């Protein structure tokens, strides 16, 4: 995500080439309306030549960096909030930014999203997408991925805004 470019976003999808993914397989990520709105609202910063190379940059010529420092600030702030809410010392278990993927996968399971769709969202080829399925099944799950990510975006918004939605979730 740190190296996301405007050229990668087409038709409400984020198009990643094979060289941009861990498993070497091109991947299309449907962007929820909420994510598309956030991306649209980000001020673009140009480099010295006036080119906008990255969506997430503070300098123009390079994408954002400093994730360890950001992690430290977030962890410290989370600790401050937790101590204030509890009124006593709190221990926050170690976490990494990669846990956001785990959280999304777990949350989609909670919302009743089929495992195969979650794997497609995450560009995983193991599990239900490996073996014989990887050879013969060619469906890209584009619409299912879009629905899953819209459902996840609604769920996250409900958490952040502190209000429940007006939809009762049913498992399929």
C-alpha cells in the first residue's frame, strides 16, 4: 500500500502487477466506497519535476516510510488510552501491521464471508485455493471480493462511529 500509485487505480479497483505482490501473482483489490473516498481526499505531493509518483508520500520522490517509528507512536498512544480507560497499568500484546490482514480475515469470517472469498481478497493461493482448485478453477471472485470488502468497510465504520448498522447479518 505504501507504494500505491494513481495509475494502479482503475474502475474502483487497485490493480497490482505480479512484481508488486508477495506471491508473484497479479492481484485486483476492489476498493470499497469508503476507501475510494479516503484515497480521493488525500492531497497529492509532487516531486521536484512536478510529477506525482505516489499516493502516500510526504516528500514527493519517495513513498511513505518509517513504519517502525509509526508503530512505536501508535503503540504508545494505544497504551495511554488503555491505561486511561482502565485506570490501571495495561499490557498490550506485541502486534505488527501485518495483523491488520489477520484482523480483516477474522472479521470477514465473523461476517459470514466464505473462506475462499477471503483468500481471494488477500491473494492467498493456499488452503481452498491451492491444489486441484488452483489448476482448474479460474473464477476471479471479483464481485464476491467487492461485496466482502464493502461488508468489511461497513463493519469497521460501525466500530469507529460507535453505532450498530440497521442490517441483521445472516450467515450463508
